[in-house]
C-alpha cells in the first residue's frame, strides 16, 4: 500500500476529485495549505505600497491506495491537475505500513 | 394663529437640529467600522475601545468646559436654558421677530447636542492615524485636552465669533467645518504620528514603505457608507434651520451637493488608483468618497450639483497623491486620515475662495490660525504624555497586538474553553 500526497492548485480540486472517483478511489483527505516551490511568491499592491506574498495557497490531497492502483492514480492526478504552468504542484509517494478502519477493525487493503 | 406658526417653526428647527445631530453622532460608528476594517485583526478590540471611549470623553468634556470656551454656553451648560428654566414667551418673541428669513431660534439643548457631536468627529480623526501602536490611556488623556480645550478654542475663533489674540476677528468662511473640524482633527493627528513614529514593519531597511493590509474590507466599506450618510447631518444641519421656503431649499441643496461630492471623490480616486497601481484599490476608493465629502464641507450650499461633483473629484485625486506622498515621508497613517481630513480639508477651505465668494487671504489666514494653534498645542500635549506615561506600546506588545496588551481580549477569539 502507498500513501499519495499531492499538492495542487486550488482551482483544480474538483477535476482531481472527479478523476479519482472515476477510477474507483473511495476516499481522500483534503487540506488547505500554503507553501512555495519554483513558482515562489509574488508581490501585491495595497494603497500604493508593495507587499510580498511569500507562500502561495495550495490544496493538499492525501489518498491511500493499493499497490495495484498506484500507477493509475498517479496518472489521473497528473492529468487532471495539469495546467501546463509553473506552480501546478507535486506528487509524493511513500510506503504505507498499515491501514485500520476504526469502525470495524479491518486492516490492510480491506480498510482502504 | 401667527404665534402657532412660529411655535411650529421653532419646533421644526429644533427637531431638524436634533435629527441632524443624531446623524452626526452615527458618524462615530462609521469611523469605528472604517478603522476596525483597515487595521489588522490583532488590533481590532483596542481601536473599537478607543472609538467608543473617545466619543464619551468628547461629550463629557464639551459639556464640562468646551461649550463655554467655544460659544460661552457656561461651564456644565450653566449658560443655556434647559429643563425648567425655559422662557417660552421669550423664545416665541425671538422667533416672531426673526421671522422665517432671520437667524435661527431653537432650543438651547439642541444647539449643544448638535455642536457636541462635531467635537467627537474631530477627535475620531485622530484615532485612525495613530492606530495599532498608541497606548489606549495616553490616547484618551489626549482626547480630554483636545475635546475640552484645543478644539473649542479654535471653534470659538471661527464659528463662535471670538477674536483671535494678536490677530483679531477672522474673515473666514467654512460652512460645516472642512478646516474647523476636519483639518483641525488632522493637525492633531499629524502631531501625534510625528511623535509616535511608524508601525513596526511599515518601512523596509532601505526606507521604502511596505503595505500592511487591513483585516476587514467589508467593515471598512460599511464604515464609509455610514460616514457618507452621517455627513447629511453634518453638512445639512449646518444650515442651522429648516423652516421657510428659502432655507428648506438651501437644506435640499446641501444634501444634494454633499452626495454629489462624495460620488465625484469616489470615482476620481478609483480611477487614479487604477491608473497608478494597475488595480482598483477599494481602500483608495473609500478614502476618495470621504475626501469628496471633506472637500465640499466648507461650501455645500451655494454650488451646483455638477460643480460639487467636480470639487469632490478634485478632493478624490488629491487624497490618493497625499496618501502615497505621506507614506514616502514616513508619516504612517494606517487609515489615511491625515490625507482625507487634512490635505483635502485645506483644499475644501480654499475651494470656497476658488469657486465661491470668500477671499483667499481670509481663508488662508483662517487655515493658518487653526493649523498652528492645533498643531502646536497638540504637540505640547503629546510630548508631555510621552515624557510621563509614554504614548507607544512596547515592541513586543505591538507584535502581539494591542488587543491583548491594552484590552486583554481578542476581537475574534479561538480555542477558548
């Protein structure tokens, strides 16, 4: 099992959610986050004076998947979140030791 | 029958005065919301506390001694007839003698009520300029002197008809107080800001100004609308009466022109900000509406609606350049009060000479008298406060927000249990 963490542009969240649902992903966790990568921040004007926005607002999606679904999941996230511009985000994949469904006590892929 | 008509006119003028006073009182709410919107959320409770407290201080000090200094109304209002001692026959006789075209005759208490809310307006101007870093109690101590002495003395020289020492009577025309109220408040604010210094983080190491965006633009917008509405009482009530066809028409003109000037100011500031900064800066548009109002306040009665729109628009242009200019001079004014009320207040007074029939000399001397008096006396009071109780919170308190250090409560508390 793998835990996929994807950082995407906020306006892409509906596309990504629909695409993941389309391949049978049944759950995800979404967090509003801020950060920077190659896009860096930008400056804005308020009453004629500049100020820096160092951290860009992003959406973080966390999805746990069975190993068999990993490649397909990465593929649909990459496709649906792609805007062709700097700042589209990143996908991180880490090994998942265990998953437990709290209500039933099921473990492993049954619990995903 | 004739007596009953004069009684009715007396009642109508008094009622009009009171309603206008209530509208001006509501401007205190406008200032409170505007300032609460343009500061950071960590300083919200404190700026609201300053706004409500300064209003109460102004009303109390003006009753104690301010009204005496300005209009000779006696300490504790001993000079005006209030409950019990009112001579109805004398009031009726005066009303009948003056008729509908002469000087206004109305209840003495209504005159005090209308004047006292103007004092609070002048003081409200100060609170926005010194926001986010001044000690609450030093500010209120200043409010005591400003509303009890500094403003009433210069108000006495202008509206009160008192002679200025060494200069004599002024030849100065200022209908509702572009200079007497607004520029005076801004002069006190300017002195305060100079001795207080800019907010921490306002200027980069190389001296370039940095933006500190306000926390709540809906509140700032609501505050501007409230001020806009209250201004109908501010300018409209300054006609001092309503009864009679000629006077009623003048009142209607004042309302129309006040509204027109605010609109002109807003449009002009919005366009100038769009051209200068590339985006429609809402806060500048709000300041533009207020600048239009301040600009027309010195002469809202005699101009046409089109001229009033133009005068307001000039005010709206001036205010944007003034805000950017003061920013560069390291005069940190979070809400733009010194520009809106001071720079544009000066323009409003001069506009009476440019577009109306006042003399340039009289207007300039009047402005100088008001500015020098208010700026010098305010500076003395600020310096005295600085030397004794201190006027600025500590660096750490400023960083944490004055809500906690001065009031001990947050405006938007979270994680309480």
